[in-house]
């Protein structure tokens, strides 16, 4: 099956000169800007944050302020973070699905 990769959900319009940091998402090396939340870092590269563990539907956060609990992601070591209220840090190794599946 040849699936078309959707465009990123977010497009950066300003503050493009901030320092870059590298991180890994589901095994893929990516970069973000210092001061980005994990949610911003992911959605500037992808059209979704993760898939719902209940329905399998694509999720991209909901409230964007830490109230809804819809944007949880994990590190490869198992730490969990709310993507909308956690700042990306250099070297973060994130997985968007339990068990590390993309």
C-alpha cells in the first residue's frame, strides 16, 4: 500500500531564528527550536501527534493548555509527558504510541 504522507499540521511563521535542538520521534531524527513545546515540535513535522488508544483515530491535542489529557507522549525509557505543556529538550527520544509503535 502506497500511503500519502500528510503535510505537517503546524507551519512556523515567526521566530524562525531561535537555536535548533535535535530530538528523536518514533526512531526518526528531527529538529525543533528552543522554546517549542513537544506538541509544536511534533506538529511542525507531522499532521498528528499520536493515535488514540481507544479508537485508533489520529489525535493532535485538543485544548492545547494541559487540561484535556489528550496529548500524552512517552520517552523511549517510559517517562510520560503532556506534549502541550512540556518543552522539547535536546536529545529527547519520544515515542507516540505505547510500546514504541508509530
